[in-house]
């Protein structure tokens, strides 16, 4: 146990933490109501969130389309 508490052990721990945290994602920012999406290059970008009105409109359109196709 002592070998982990000496300077060499602390240096190993620091190197391990730097390696793990080096690829950490930057802090995301945005405004209330936004969600995180991705642009064409795969970068995180703020996008407008989906509302219940959007969901209801999509469901209505899908149901109406299915009914119309059935006739």
C-alpha cells in the first residue's frame, strides 16, 4: 500500500487521471428549452427542443396518413 502513497505512486495516479480526463467533453451551453444535437461534422450544437404540440402534430399526421392509405 505504501508504494501507492509515495511520489512515484502519486505521479502514476496523476498520469492516469490526466489520460482519462484529457478527452473530457467541454462544457455545453445553451438556453432553456434547447436540446443537444449534432451538426454534419459531428459537433454538439444547441437545437430547439420538441414541444407536445410538435409531438401531437406528428402523431396526427401519421394516423391521418395511415387512415388515408387504408382507403
